C-alpha cells in the first residue's frame, strides 16, 4: 500500500471540512483523535447541529487499497427528529463522494 499520509497530520491536529448536505453548505472543524498512517484516521467534531465522529480505515487488498468510512453522530434539534431521513441522505452523499474520489484516483 502506498503511503498517502500528510507528514503534518497528528493527533490533536485541526482540520476544516467543507461539505454540501441537503442543499446547505456546512463547515466543520474536526480534530484528529487517532492517526495510524495507511491504517486508520479518526476525527470528531462537537459542533452543532451535527456533532459526529468520522472513521476512515484502510486495508491493502490485491494491488489496491480498500477504504471503509464510518460516520457516527447525534444530531440535535430539528435534525434529531429528521435522523432517519438524514441517515439515508448521508449514506447517499457519502457514496457519491466516494465514487467521485475513486474516479479521480483511478483516472
């Protein structure tokens, strides 16, 4: 597996994440909780309305790499009531993002 790590990334690093979700632009400040280059990245945010943890796991498979993405969170207010709908929308958005990433990486 080829190393893709950022040499400046470490536990405690803060990362700005910009996303579009349900027609809204969302900006998060994530903090790196765990960083094992080429194996695992765990980041979390406590910002509302979507406090969450995101986990990326990487595994060498054949001539490539398998990445598994997990998002866990506890939406608040209106978003908490809409959680079942949000789960479907987040899964759809994540799948679209990952398909786009795969196209870029595989050229």
